[in-house]
């Protein structure tokens, strides 16, 4: 954290001599003021991630708020915000920002979230619309922003921006978030971690003095669906389809056919068709999230910004490879070997690129994935490599020459290969269990608040 900013915070804390008890009186929660806390069992603002109170003032059209929010470890001054919305989601929310400056002072301003799935936050032209400027009070104590202010219950409808500030006459969900500033007085993207963003579990009526708590995460349903579909498609189905095609031909050729085709072929084909279907579905979901626009890479956003481009590339490779797979020449055709090289290379390339794309995906802020999930993707890559090493080593050990794909297709299999049938099945079972467990961990992390 910037040295000047740290000194400013210390001097501010000493000069104002604030305490959490003075800034927020918690004894009157549920009696003479309403309170909402995150998590719901915390009892003191210095123990809570977020703590908000509201209380009617002597003026009927005013509500006084006290707000405390824990912020992350940033090199820049932090901000904390709370919004009110018709649903426990950020789009369309009316937001109050408490922004810490380099001097340590805390300013209060109004902003709003766009209705689009991106819910970009924009300050109002009149940043004090609906606020009573003389009510502002704030400080930074113990990595928390304390911010007191008064808001009008009903906004003057003649103001051109009145539709962007919600009147407090109706119940709303409360939204909480913190993050670093991008420049003096400007908010950067909020944190995605165990400190938020969060939404209240119920709508709050600011005319009632309730004492509530909860910690509903604000993970976007579009992103959840996209991640779930892609994880299942590329970690589970693609892995099993490719493993079956590459290593189980000998084993499953002996077990007859399904609909006139070898078992391994039907498993491989069905798996890859489902991979394509789920990939297309996941792509449509994320395009809907982006207002049907393709997001191009942005150097300023870092390497994770190439995630969409890589994802589309993977989808194209998969589609082309499926078309080529259905145009394969006869087993005795002199072009069969070229088909096999092309089909195998592009299949492997798409799987490797999919793993890289998933790694960049879990790093994206909007995914709200815990930091440790990147290592789950790495573990999947190593698990796949280990399976290839084990199965290829087995093939080399029990065969003096490369596999004869013409012989395999005709079920003319070397005795040395058939001797390791049980070993092949055991490896596939262990491999399958491993990828399913890894996929489930990632899917849970993408959908459950952690």
C-alpha cells in the first residue's frame, strides 16, 4: 500500500479519534434503527465484512445511514459502496459510494448501474443527488471504511437523473461491494473474493427497524452456466472421448458393436458430439451476457482478456474436426494415414487450447472463482498428461512396433496387447474418476459461494 496513503490513514484515525462504537451504535439495532450485517452472525462492525444501519431522522423525507465495509489489501485507496435494487443483482441498482482519497478523507457520492448484464457503474452528473451533504462523516479504521450519510427518501422527479436514484418508499435488496480506486475519486472494478460482492437474502423495508443478516453472493447466472457447461464438456466428455479413441480400440473391439459400429467408436463419437453441443450452448450463454457482442482482447486488461478469442478458436477447431471425422476415407485408402494424423493432431490441439482457455477463465474477475481453482485446472492438465504417459508406456512395453491401425480396424490384435486389457481398463477407470472429481470441484466453485 502506498506509503503516503498509509500515513494519511494513521493521521486521520488519530485526529478524528473515531471508534466503531461511535460511528455505529449497534445497541439500538431492531429498536430505534434497522441493521443488516454480513455475515449474519457477526455482532460488531469490526467483526463484520459489511454492516449497515438505517434510521429515520426528524425530517420525514430523510433516512440516515451508517455503513462499515471491510476492504482488501490494495496499493491504492479503497472504496466501499452499497446499492438498492429490485432483484439481488447489480444491473439497474442505485448506488451510494464511499470513496477514500489519498489524504485519508472519505467522500460520498451517488452512482448507478447500467441495466445491461455488464452492470457498468457510472457516477451521476450531480453526484450529490438525493444526499444531504452536511451529513457526511467517514474514516478508515482497521482495514474498514466507516461512512455515515443521510439520503432523501423521495427524489424530486423534476431532476433529469431522478430515474437513476431509487426512492426508499419501497423494499429493495441491498448490494454490498468494495474495491480499489483507479484514480482520484474514481472507482476501479470491485473485488471478487470472500469480502464480496454480496446481496441481502431478502428485500429490506427502510421504514422498518429490522435486525437482519445474510451473505448471498452476487455470482452472475450467465457466467455460472457458461462455466458449468464448458467444464463438463472439456474436462469430462472431451477427455473420455479422446482417451477411448486413442487407447481403448483393442480392448473394446473384442466386445462387439453398438448400432453396427465398434463400442470405442460410438463412445468417442457420442462424447465429441455432446462436447460440440455443450460448447455451442455455453457460447450462446456468454454472448447473451455480452449483449450479443464479441469481446476483443484488451492489452490493459491483461492476458485473461484473450479468453473469448481462445474459446472461439477451440470451438472452430472442434467443429472442423468433427466434420473431418465424418469424411474419413476407407480403412484401406492410402489417404487414411493423413486423415488420422490430421484428426488426431487437431483433436489434441483443441483439448490443450481448451485447458489454457479454462485456466484464463478462472482467473477472470467476472468468474468470481477462488484463487485455488487455477491449480485444479493445472491438476487436470497433469492428470491428462500422466494418463497419456502411462498408456503410451504400456503400449511401447508390450509392443515392439507402433500400433498397426489397419490391423486394429480389422480386429487383428497382437497377443501382447490383449494381455494388458485389464490394465487398460483399470487405468481408464482411475483416469475417469480423477477427471470427474476435478470437474465437480470446479463446477461447485463456479456455482457455490466460497
